C-alpha cells in the first residue's frame, strides 16, 4: 500500500478527536468542576484513580467530607494548599499538588493534581479542569526507602533537579544532582555552600517569605514547599521549586532535612505565555510528561502529539514518524511484547484496551521506560480501524524502584555476609534484636536464639564492666575484651560500639572481631621458622651428597685406570647416576618450598576468613578434605589424569557450572589428587569462595608432596648406599616387621611419577592383602629396580601393569611391561652380579642380583616370563614367619 501523508486539516481533526477521546482512554483521572466546587464530569479512569464509582464521584464536591482529605503526612489538608482554592484565587494553573484520600474500601490513596482554569469570553472562570494521578505506589516506595535507610538520601535525583541533605544543627549542606545546570557552579564549588550561603543567594524580594515558610514547616512538622528566585554564579536569577522534608529525633527536634530544588524557570515563563484554555490543558498533560498518539490501521498513518515526540527526544518539525521509524525506536524484546498485546486486542472483541510498560530508545542514546496505554476503535462491523492512546515516561519511578532494591541488597549483603560479627541490642532493655551469620557462627548460637540473648551472657564479668564504662563515656574507641561462646568457651576479641536508630528505636550495635586467629598466625610464623631451619638442614645434606658424589666420581676415575677393577667402575657409574636423581629432587623440592612459603600466609588468611562465611555443609566438606590430605596421595598416569579431568568436567557441567568454570575446577580437583569427584563434594562448587578454597588446598597438597619428596629422596640415597653394602655383605641380623606391600609399591611410584607421566599407561590391580612380615626397606629396592628396569626397557613409553594377588599362604606381586622382552640366551644371566645389557655408565649390573637376594631373604622366589611385547616378573612372598 503506498504511504498516505495526512494534510494539516487531517491533523487538526485528529487532534480534536484525540482531545475528546483522551478523556476516555487516559490512565489519568480527568475531572471538570464548576466554580462552586461541584464535580460536573469525570472520565472512566477516575473510578480506578479515586477508588469509588463514577456516580459517587459526580455526587460530591471537591471538599466533601467523604473524601477524608489529608496532607501526604496525614495532617489536615489546609485550604491554602487545595488546588481548587489556589486556582480561584490566582486564576493560574497549578501543577503536582499532592494530598491523600480514602477510597470506598477505606484504603488510603496518594494523589498528584494538575489543574487549569477555563475562561469564558468575558475572561471569567467558567470551569476548572483537573488531571489527577494515583502516586500511591511511588509514595509508599518513598516511605519504605526512608524507613530502611535513614542515613541515605530519601529524595531521588530527578532529571534537572538538585538534591540536598541539610544537617540543621551545623548548617552543613550536602548537594547532588544537576548542580551545574541550575546554579552554574561545579559540584566541588557548590558543596561548600551551607545553609547561611543558601539564604544569601535567594532574591531579596523572596527571602523573607522563603525563610518564614522554612521555619513554619520545620515547627509544624509539615513538608517544606516553596517557589523563589535564586541567583546563579553568572548573576542571573532562575525560578526554583524547593520541596523538602524534616527528620525529627525522639524529642521532636528537627535534626536533618532532605529536599530537592527544581529549575522551574521555563515552566513559569511558559505559564505566563499561555492564554487559551486548550493550551492550559495541554500544559497539564505536559506536567505529567504524557503524550498522545494515534495509529490509522488501514492507512498506516501515525500521529504523535508534541509531548510524544519529546518523550522520544525527537523534533516534530524535522522528523516524520512512520511505522518503520517507530519500530526502530523500541527495544526488540519489549516490542515483541507490545505487538503480542496489540494482536490479542485485535483478536478479542471483548477487550477494548491494554496497559504495558516497555523500554524505548531516546535520541540522546539513553534507554527509558514508558507506560503505554492503548484503546482500539472498531467500526460497526467490529473491524478495528484505529488504535489510539497515551504514553507516559515512567523512568523516574523505575529508577526509584531500582534504588530501593539496590540499597536494601547493599545493606543486607554488608550486614549478613560480613566476616565481622554484628549484634544489635535495644538500648533500654539490653536485649538483643538482631545478629548476623558471622556472629552466630562465632558464638555458636542459632538465629532463633538471638531474641533471648542478653549482653551479660556473652561477656566475662570484667569485660561487661568495661563495656558499661565505654557506653557511659560515649567512647568510640575499640577495646579488647574476653567473650564467651554458647558452650562456655572464652576467647579474646576486639569490640566497637555504635549508637543508632534501628527499627524505630534507640539501639546499640556491637562489632566483634575474633582475635584468636592472631595466635594461630604466630604459630604459623613459628612453623615457617621451623621450615626454614629444615630447609637449611636439607641444603646442608644436599651439599654433603654432592661432595659424596664428587668423591665417587674421583673413585670411579681411579678404578677405571685398572682393568682388574673395570666392573667396579661400572658399578660406581651406575650408583652415581642413581644418587644424582634424588639430589635433583631435593633441589626442586627446596625451591618449591621457598615459593610455597611466599603464598601460604595470604592464602591461609583468606581461607580462614572465607570459611566463616559459608554454610555448615561447606565447612564439613572442607574439614573432610583437609583430614584426608594426610592419607597417601593418589597418583595418576597421563592417560588416567586426562580421563578423570574429562569425567569431573562432565559432572560439574551437569551440576550447573559454566563450560569455562567446569574445565578450570575439574583440572584443579585432579591436581589435588583426592580422587574422583564424589556427590558429597559437589555443594562446594556453588560456593562464592571456591577459588579461595581450591588455592588453599593446592598449597596444603604442595607442602605435603614436597616434604614427602625430600624425605623420599634422602631415603633413596640411603637405600642406594644400603644396596651397595648388601652387595659386599648381605646383612641377615635385622628383624621383620608388619608392612603393607601396596604402600611400598606406591612409594616407589611416587619417586618415578615424572617418568611415568612421559607416556606410560599404569594399571594397578591390587587385592585386599593385609600387612605381611617383611623387611620393607629391602622391598623398596626390589620395586625400585624392577619398575625402573621396565621403564627403561619400554623407553618410557608403553604399558606397565602391577598386580598384587592373595594366594593363601603367600602373596604374588607381578610387574608386566610392554617392552621388547629379554633374549632367551641371556635370561639365565640376568641375576648374576655385574651382568647388564645397558651401555657403560648406565647400569651397574647389581640391580637384579640385589632383587634376587632380597626375595630369597624373605624365603620367597622370583620367576620370569618374557616374549616380545610382554615381560613379567613374578615375586612370591610368604605372609608370615
């Protein structure tokens, strides 16, 4: 269909129709009164706004006692504040005069009134038109904001308004909002202006009236509302509408005032220029920022009033509104909701209108909220031909609603989730009124116990006396006292006291900080000192080992000179190689411990603070994990590690974690070596402090791994020396002890974990075998030689299967590798001393000889099967003596 442009006459006709139709479709009550105060007309919206039937409205006067009119604060509605009287007296329009009524159900409703006189040809008032808006929701929200946050501003910053917070006793004023736009001063300059300076800037002709109104409002406990001329920085005067409220203490003395100054210069000058009653009606619509619109469905023509253009930030003289341009001005998601609402309206003949709030795009780039109301007109056949209605900017109401929600969330978050314990007492009864989670956790009380608490039950007698003296002196300094938990345990604490208003009564707040962790910090410092001493000892032992290594090298050089001692030279070279590995482990572990020491202090402090703020369930999980850290750490090969990371990641994604978080947490959990991610651990992954806990657990694991590695390295050197001694003289005077075969094997696997990670698939098949009588140190040599031989045979790439099987009176330990196998020609020689297939310097030829001797010492036996791709050593050990 081609676009049809409406003529000027069409627009005038449409606007006339709209001015008539707006009375029926507007969400604002529109009421017409005669000069005697009798209500002559009320539109349909009046029933909803005023809360009574239309017939009852038309039967009343503006001041009928049935309205139960009061001011916003519940006081009398004075005649000089009534818009009807003001218009009759001044013959000028009034805007945003507020008061309260009660509807037919006895519910109080808060109203905002805009009114204008309508003159006859003789210039006399013929009637009065009022636009009445229900502001109950906003007023109630404002009251809620004042009750929940007395210390915060109670007046929302409006566009083109300046908010102030006056401390009456000192005269200090805190300013915010459109300071520069109204006064010409920068915020920094203007915040130096107090009460006295404010009075100086009022126009001399308006000063006496303004100050008198200020004093009367404060004395009568009424809202301060006044218009006056105010001098800007450039010397020019602007018209100011100043509205404020006072706060009073329990003695009825005003101590604080909140208010807003609005630049009304443009409105006042516009009011002076308005002469026609229709213009005054449009001015009233403008006062509530309401626009009107019409959509000719068949002709696809849209009409907007000037105020509608203003709401969108558009110039009606420069920009023509079309269907296409209108769609671009609305949020895509909200536009869908509006379209669906219009479609339902078209399809349902029983419906005549809709109300919806949605977002629009202002030309200045901002997003604003509007309330759109539409009314569908149908022809005689029931077909829709026009949709018309109103649009109202409700951004300020949305901002006020968000401010109330945000301020309440901010207060509750600070109070409930603070790591510092808070307890609030009634100043008169000294009985507790409220406490936060940190207090309940610190003292051991449940939330329901709070109302029965008294201050003396929480303190020792001496500490109670200190508190009483501090309250009497009105001191704000913190003091150190002794507190008592519910179980009677006494602990040191630092306490601060503050008086304030809480839930309409004088209250005392106690801030309590547990000093017990400071002692633990001192203990931690002592532990760190001991660690440093141990590091020095380790460094000394490392130097001694290096010296021994150098001596062995020199000995090797001497032995090599003699052909008769060639075999011994090979032995020394192999032993030197074996000693070099633990020395490297000591160096690496020592460096790790130095890095650990730098991180542990901060991480442990964050952990202690965080654990106080989590639910009991998470605390139990953390204690379980910490208690299990002393158990042997489960070791994974590269393939198993990747498998467990993948499995844990899938579990975390199913549990609700994001893909990125699941990948991070799955890897961190495997690095801890705790095992599979069981269901009992999952609640921890919803914790706000999860990364703090994982960081701390990682450091705990790192400390245990490094100390174990150092100990294992030192033990390994001693075992190497012990093996050399056994080669020359096999000692049989020692006594057997009970030991776990699985633990001795896991110890060796820990030593070789770096070699295993290169490309070894490790498979462990362990039966439940109780500890046996054995020489555990000797068995470590057995597993060390056999495992390392297997790794070398496979060139550190392949599969290693370790099996422990209960065979009744004896235990079978088998080690199977996927190496190339042992040539049948040399199998009979592999247990002979000095026999080796390794190049010179890589093996002494003593390993399997020592293994054989140790097995025989245990009254056991060793067997071998080998073929390409599979070599198995089978060691049978008796369980008892």
